[in-house]
C-alpha cells in the first residue's frame, strides 16, 4: 500500500494597546475595560486542537489567527482537511471569522475527515451618562444601536454546520438590566438539505439592531458584548455510489459587532435629555465607532439618469452625494434633484449638466 501524509499549522498573534489605555496607564489609573479572544481549530484525523486565547485587563486590541491543514494520500483515495479561525476584539468592535473545508475521494473502500474552527470574542467596560444635577439617580431610557454584519454558509455531508451567536448586556449600579441576544445556525440534515435554527431564542441576522434600554442618570453602566462563531466540516466518501464528498462551511463576520452609538435619551416622563458620557476605557459610547469613508463602487448610465452605488459601514448612516467640475480646488455642492440625505447606499442621479463631473459621498 502506498501512503503519504502531511500536515501544517500556523498561528498569528497581535496585541496592541490603544491610546486611551496608554493614557490611563501613564496616569497611574487601572482601566476597568477588558477584551477577550479565543481562537481554536482542529482537523480529524491529524493534529490536535490549536487554541489561542488571551484576556486583557486593560483596553487593548487583541488579534489572533490560527490555521491548520491536513492531507493524506492512500492507494485508494485522498483526504484533505483545514480549519481557519480569526478574531479581534477591542472596546466597541468585535471581528470574528471561521472557515473549514473537508474533502474525501476514493476509488475503493471508505475515507472520511472532519475540520472545525471556533472563535469567541468580547469586551467589557463601564460608562456613565450624565445630565443636569436634577436628573442624577433618576430613571431614563436610551436607544442603543449595534451593527451586526456578516454571512453564514454551509454545504456538504450530514452534520456539517455553521453558527453565530451574540449577546449584549447593559446593567447599571441602580438595578436595571437589559440583555439582547440571539443567533443563527445552519446545518445539513440527514436528507442533505440545509436547515436554519434560531439560537438563544432569536433568529438574529446581519443588520442594524436598535433597542430601547433603561438606565439611571449618573450611575455606572456595565456593558458586556460577546460573540461566538463556529463551523464544522464533515466529508465521507465510499464505494459504491459516493466516491467523492466535500464540505465547506464558513462564518464570515469580518465586521461582526460594532457599537454604533446612543440616541434618543429621555427621562421617565418621555422628555428628551441632553447627556454627556464618560467611560473607563475612554471610548465614546454616545458617538460609537466612527464610520470608514465610503467608496463609490459603481457609476452606471441607466435610462433614468446616472446610477451610483457605494460601500456602507456600521450603524445607521445618512448620505449626500456631492458633485464638482474639478477634484482639485473645485467647489462641491449637493447634487440637485434628490431630497438629501438618504439612508440607502444607491441612488439614481439626474445626468450632470457640467463636463467633466466628479462625485463624492458625504456621510452624516
């Protein structure tokens, strides 16, 4: 019997301190914000589990990648399995990504292999919303916006699966407790069909989540945001009738959880209240994570005019398209004929009156 087996594994670890954390350390104050990442992947047969895990006790960015590959070749077939996990965590943002592949092919007998990848991440912090002294200790409400972005995909043999779970908890020192949680699992059933299963009671998918949260003005609010994604690939090939099998589940949440700000702060009577915020980490929970600059990805002539499309970022954003006859030193103005701003990331504009015409996206 001819046989060859090879395996490979690699890991990457990256840890950086944010400027806010550095300032706290230099001032001699211990930051209460923490970040956590756990990344693991495994193939079977092959290598044991590779696990990377770290929990910081200050506001630092944790970034881990783990990869494992296994290949075996026999006289009657081959198997290949690989798992990849990537996770970063910092206050305000979590990024998780997991992928696995398993393939098996035979001309006789049976061969099978499996691969897994599992990534977890979280951040913890404390912040306080302060208003005029008369509001101190009084009950209030706020709208919290969290962006969940990503996708799930699964294919392959019975049991292959991919899943994503998310929990965000906000509780204050005066006794309020608010929890938002949910998730989704895709799996291949015994008939080879892909099924969908809600996790933690809520079928949570990509998009903008806005919830009313209760708190007390001037009281410390504990916030913990946690996400978990996992994939399992399973391939089994046999003779007769099933000589080749492959499985490729992915959980691509490269921009998984982004805290996108607080709005509509009100007192117990429903009146709007102006607040400021302070946090142990230095993170601005009112504004949230700043949007990256949008990039125009398509300009197309259509019967109605000129259609533009651009990239979007986390959170509820409004956009205005501005135009100019010159990029350097030109005067930019909103494109006429559209009621700006808009919330969509595509629009049909009237044909420009000047030539050349340049466009840019203004985020609000």
